[in-house]
């Protein structure tokens, strides 16, 4: 089985302002350890997918970051989006390129900004999913076994019918997808035992996803067909993206297709979607305080995060559940329970001509 990885690395990382900026969003930053999020995403595939079989789909302006951070990639496999069109065109462009090479190959589609602590189990899950994708001609996704009633993730409702086994891992038919729920619904999902968190990781044969685009998203498929008939130069790729509508792969295909399967997994997954996630993943002291790259002093304070590289001493006194993030030109102070709202702050800054320089 020939396998290719497709890394989606075009996001703006708005919930990680001020650390994540337009010039270098979070997938190109070192948030944990000495590797960037993109580097970790690719390196954890070592032994499963070779670097020369990794495609990275990113913003045109970020291609230089990709080449700098992962120099052993196939240069023709780093695709720059002229305009952002959400995940369906992102996947469609990669599928079109790979279809020309090997329509029977298996694609593993991964966001560039996830943190995964158990690499070995992760690879075992991917391997089982790839087996199902190849033998069942299925569109396979990875579902994370939930350990709490989380309202920040979408959910996958698995069916107990059609259950199969690959490499000692269970594979289930998918009944439906659910949007991010309120707390009461999240509690009912957890209690049922039939719901998994939607990881946004997908595995399928190239031919299977191309057929799905043709059936469910013909407006994207028409542009894919043009791309497949071209020489796939930059102008061809630019034409593809400008011609596509903006739509997610979940809404456009996964929620409509009748051959969707899910492999449940538990491998220390976190989508690192906010500063609250950084706090959860960081090493903490006995008072649940975390210090990422900063000189920090916590006095009568708990459950807080300081993230800074300035060398200044940052002191928190008598506070709980705060994050203080300092960069060269900005300071963010938030209640961690409002971490998702950083995107709203980012949007306000973007609309203000006098503040845009801070993005």
C-alpha cells in the first residue's frame, strides 16, 4: 500500500494572538519543546510515511516557512493557496495532484497544529484506518474517546452495526456528525458511550475521495478535473483555488457520504485550539500554574499560565485561571475560560486600521 500524508497548514491561528501573527501563525511556532507544530506533525509520521511522500498545503505566503522548517520535503509537494477556501478545496487540490500519480494510494489528511503524546498508538490507529480505507473503499476518520463533556469539539456518532476489526482495532460505521454541543448535550453524548470527538483527521484512497467530490461537491470536482488535466504549475493551482467555493470537507462530504467509518483512538490528542489548551498541556506546579519560556513568580495564585520570551519577570499575585501572554509588541491577559474569545479580539484588531500593525 502506497501512502501519502497531506498536512493542512494554512490556518491563521487567530486564537493564539499575540504569539501567533499573520507573518507566522501557530503551526510554525514552538509552543511545546524545541520543534514547531508543523515539524512535530510530520516527524511523528516517521516510519509510517516517508518525508518525500508528504504534501503540505499552506498559504502562499507561508511556503518559505515550510521549506525552512522541513527542508527534506519534496519541493513540488508544498502547495501554496492563493486564497483560503476552507478544508474541502485544500483536500481537493491534494487529491487531484495525487490522482495523477497513483489513484489507488491512501491519503492521510492531518491538521498541522495538533499535539499528540503517544506516537506509537497514534501510528497503530492510522495503520488500522488505512487498512479499512483500502479494503472497504471507505472514507475513514479518527474519533477521540472522550473523557469529559467537552463543548469545544464536534462529535461523531458511531453505529454499533457494521463493526469490523483491522490490526486489532475496532472500526465502526458512522451514523452522523454533531456540531459543538451545549453542556447538557455534551453530558448526554458522554453518557451514551456512542459519541467520539471529531479529530479532523481523515484517511481514504485517493480514488474514493475523488469519487466523493464528484458526487457531493461537483463545483469543487470541476476545478479538480481541470487541475488533473493541467501540468499542475503554480498558475494552475492558483486557478483552482480562485475557482472553488469556500466549504469544509466535513460539511461538503463527510456529513453526506454513505461510506464513512471511524476508528476510535486514545493517544494523548489535543487540537491546541486556544491558550487554555496550552495551559492544559504544559508542565504545572503544585498550584496548577504553568510557565512557558518566561521568568514568572506566582504568589497566592493558581491555575494560571505565563507565556513570554522577553526575559522580564512577570508576577501574578492573588489571581486564578489567568493567562498572561507577552510578545515584543503586545500583551494579552485573559480568563482562561474565555480563551476562545481571543479570535473575537483578533477580528476587532483586524478591522481597526490603527491596530492592524499588531497582527
